[in-house]
C-alpha cells in the first residue's frame, strides 16, 4: 500500500502536471483554442503553429517547470521516492488531464522537467540523446521516442535502477502518446525539422 506521503506526492504531481499551459497561453494571446489547429495537441510544438516562437518557448518552459516543481516539492517535504512519484504523476497529468477529458500533450517536455529535477545528470544524458537523434533524423517525434527507449538503459548502467524504473514507465506513456506519429514515421510522412508544414498536417 502507498503511504500518505506517496499519495500526497501523487496528487500534487497530477494537479500541477495537468495545468494546460499551452491551451491557456494560446487563448490569452488571442489565438483561440489551440486544440482546433495543427495536431490539436496542447504542447509547445502545436503552440508553435500559431506562428509565435515566443509563445512556444514559454509553453515549453512552463511544461518542463510544472513537472520539475512537483518533483522538487515532493523531494523537499517527503523524500526521494515521493519525488519520483510526483514527477511521474505530473507527466501523466500532462498527458491525461481530467479537465480536458484526458486529452493532453505528448509529455516530452514534462519528461525533461522531471529528469532534471530528480537527477540532473540523467537529464543531461536525455538532452544529449534527444539532440543527437534530432540531428540525425530531423524528426522531433522520433527523437522523443528514441530518448524514451534509450534512457532507461542508460540510467540502469549508470547505476540508478530506481530512476531507470521511472524512465521505463514514463517512456512507455510517451511512446503510447506518439502512436499516431509512429504510424506516420513508418509511412514516411512525418514532417521533418525545417520542412514547411501544411496547416492541417498533424504532429
């Protein structure tokens, strides 16, 4: 059974993670409902389709920050394991927010927020894997998928089995959220970095 501290960490993480910053930022900036354009996603990539890089970067930072804050608060008040629970719950909340009928983002930004908060060295490894993957494939979604697969292995061999376990769970969620992208990657129709996108093209 989960102790009270773990339950509080779970609730804290989910509530913070489920704040739809991309949706709120786009709406306040006068772009309407971000779910009605592009992929219909609430993350930074879809916010970028409004034509505003600043709003996209702001969304990215806040999506990372909400997960990092959840993990750091749990670590401060409850300890290391609750921080992992809070971070994981934040990513789940971002991907499946109850306020949006469980239709949220893809989770990559929140994943990085969790990693840098619970163990920044692992966060740097994740960033390196993502950057190398992006340079080689020029596909944002594929870079996130590759990172999700490779990072648990890296964390385990670096001697951090608990973080590796967290990465397995969160990586599985991210891959599940990218199932449509995987179909397009296999079909060769997934947009590449720098390529012009049609407005109705999905992420």
